[in-house]
C-alpha cells in the first residue's frame, strides 16, 4: 500500500460536483452503473459485481470509441467524455470500500488511457484516476494491470498519448514494490520497450512532440528503477543496475531512430536525461565503445535468466555506440556521463586492440538504415577522431590476433561504403571515403588484401568497385615503399617480398573484372568505371616492372603475360570494337554517352596491349 496522498482526486471531484446538474444522458447512465456496481460488491454477489463492472467499462468504451457509420467516421465528444471521467472520479473519491476500487482497477486503466488523447482536460482527469488506483491498490496487481493495458493498446494503436498515462502509472508502481523487485521489473520491461520500439518506428514529424513526452515518461521509469536499487540486497542490486543500464542504451537507440528534422537539437535533451544513468550503472565511454561494459551487464542479466528477458534489449549494441556518438556531438552530454572524451580517445588511440573494438562497435550506428544521416555523419566524425594521431600506415602487428576482429570490421567497412554511395551530401561522402581509407590502413597487411578483395567481390556498384581497385593500386605503391623489418633476422618483412605478394594478388582482381567468374565479357558500357580501374592497375604493374623499379623477381612471367593477352585484353578489345561499330552511325544522346564511357577504356586498353606485346617480344 502506498503512502502517497490521493487527496488531489478528492479535490478535483469536489470542484466538478456542480457539473452533475447538467450531466448528459450517458453520464447519468454511468452514474447508475457505478451505483449498481457498488451495491453488487457490498451484497457479496460476485457474479453480479462482475456484470456491473463490465457495464461500467462498456459505457466508458462506447464514449471513447463511438460506433462508426458507413458514411463517415465519428469523433468522440470530448465534453461528454470529460463528464464521464468526472463521474468516475467522483465515485472513486468516496467509494463504499476497497473491494469496489480493486474490482474497477482491473479494467479502468485500460479504458481511461484512451481518454488521454481526446483533450487536455480528459488527459488531466484520466491521469488523476490512474494515480489514485496506483496509490490505493496492490502494487503487484497494478503492475500486471498496467502491463496488460500496454499490451492491449499497442496491438491496435500507435497513438503515443494512450501510453503516457500508463507509463506514469508504472513509474509510481515501481517505487511502491516492496519485494521481488528484480522479478517485477523483468516482467514489465519487455512490454515497456515493445511499446517504445513500436511507436518510435512509426514516428511521424507531426507526432514528434507526443513521442518526446512518451520518452520523458520512460525516463521517469528509469528514475524509479534507480530508486529501487536503494532497497535491494547487494546481489540483486547488481542485476537491477545492469537492467537499468541496458534499458537506457535501448532507449538511446530508439530515440536516435527519430525522423524529426534536426534530430540533434530536437532529441538532445532526451539523450542527456538518459545519459545521467550511465555512471550509476557503471558504464564508461571506453567500456561502451569497446564492448566491455555491455558484456559485463549482459553477463549479469543472462546468469540464470531462463525467462528470456535479455531478448528485449536487442538494440543495446546500437545504443552503446550511439551513447558515445552523442557524447562526441555534445560536451554537455559527455559531461553528464562523467566523461572527458578527449582522454577516452587518447586511450583508444594508444591501444591497438581497443581501436579494432571501437571500429567494430561503430558499425551498429553506421550500418542500420534506421538512423538518420545527421547521426551517421557524426559517427564518421567520431571514427575519424579515433583514428587521428594513430600511426596506422603499414600496420602489421604479429603479436595480436586480428582474425577475431575481421567480421565486425568488414561490416563497418561495408557500412561506410553505403554512406559513400547513398548520401546526397557531398561533404559526408568525402568524409566517408577518408574514413574508409583510414580503417583499411588500420588492418594488418597480412589481412588487408583479403578484406579488399572481399569488399570488391561483394560490391554492387561499378563506381565503388573502381574506387576499391584504385585503393589496391595505392597499396602496392605503399607496400613497395614501406619498410617492414621488425628485426634484422626477420627477412620476410622486406619491402620487395611484400610488393611481389601484393602485385601477384592484384592480378587476381584484374582477372576478376576483365574475365568475370560468372562467364562472358565485362558488362560494357555499364561497368566501364571498374574495367578502367582494372586496366589502370594492370598498366601500373606492367610499367613498374618494365622500368625495373621492383628490385625483385618479376610477377609477370611469360605464362601470366600470355594469359593476360589472350584471355583478358584481346577479348576486351573485340568487345569494345564491336560496341563502337554498333553505335558508329547513331547520333543519339545515348550513343554519345556510350562513346564517352568507352573512350578512356579504349585508350588504357591499347596501352596495356602494347606493353604486354613488347614484353613478350623481348622475353
């Protein structure tokens, strides 16, 4: 039983007593139904009381959801609805006994929540009714009742105002719970987060204010969870604190999905209020972006968790990345988290493993289409800040096992690619390309070619493929000029052997483009960009070897040269010649576009043929 003073409902009922003289017919029917309900409960007629309570609920539902005609929709009469709420309020202010309140409490929150969307006055009175029930009924029962109301409403409506009153009620119930705190929170959080996810996913600009108010109500639930921690024994306190931390991260991710214009300015205050919980939960920016904080919290909750509570926190990895992104956006948010972001970044810059972990964590913010471009741009800024000051050129640390980081870094690189290709903002595309190069340079050279090759194979854009092939060409030059001798006894890191490896592997990519594995010639002119890049890569290798700049055994043997000549270059020449002949007499705009696309391909193609023929002639 709560010690909260329920007097406000009495005062409001007294203020509205004058309205009885001018009550509508529906209000008078409700008055009679409530009186019948009271009489049935007092007489001990349990079947009759159930029918009487059902009659009250049906009357309230009929006003909130009036029957719709075939010709037009019918809007609830806000004035009549206010009268009905006042009638309920008047009855509850002086009920015959608690049994009547308990009987009505089973369905009353469910129906009065609908009234909150009708008018400010309805919302005010409905709120006092929910507060009265919460303060006078069993907290454990009210927790189940309010969660059931959430579940019922979310199945039929995404109207945020339906849920605000119920969230406020849950926040009050949480602090009244005296026993089994963790179990009660575990029962409630899944439906709370389901409501928040469903409504934020269905967010429209015009409903943004109501959704922000709903998240403010979710913050009140977080405050209540924090208050609960003061009354929980130590072992359970850790579990409750971990749940609060994951709840916060889930909400940060959901808020960050907002489609409101200028999300930073519109949603920054909500993020700041959720961020204040992070220090209490033991979450640091370093732990969030490297994954250690989340791993610890998840382990605490998952230990002995047979009810699948952890499943409702599906966006916490996103939230962990975005919490740090928001701290990078706003100094106030970082300060609220108790962090000095510059010192965190320095710590990451000086720790190779932490850098790989951080790059992998940021994939959650970069890869999802649910987050707006504004946040993706700030995530790229954070990624570049992490890379600043790092000596990543030619990174090749044999003392660290990089293989475990490959999947997450690969997803990050693909996410950066999608930003490069999908953003309408030229400055963001440029930043993304810079980030792509920086992340690739962070990869040890023993894995770098394999990752570039996988990116090329998985590319769905000829323009992107061309960019990646150009990066391979740049890597050949870098590897040629970079010294990799960690000590004089380790001769395998000599620059010459690295150049040979990269050059021979690069020829695989040339073949991949000029002789596609699915068969047939390259798709020209549609794929002219990637064909041109592959030819430029081949020309680059031919020229370097023909001028004797490699200082090692050639990678272009007679067998390789003959294969390139007969299987790559001559078929490509025949294809280009045939396309030109088909369009030679066509003066249309399309034909001109085709000639413009093929002209640079033809120039580099003929140069490659000359170089190969010259080497074959002198071999």
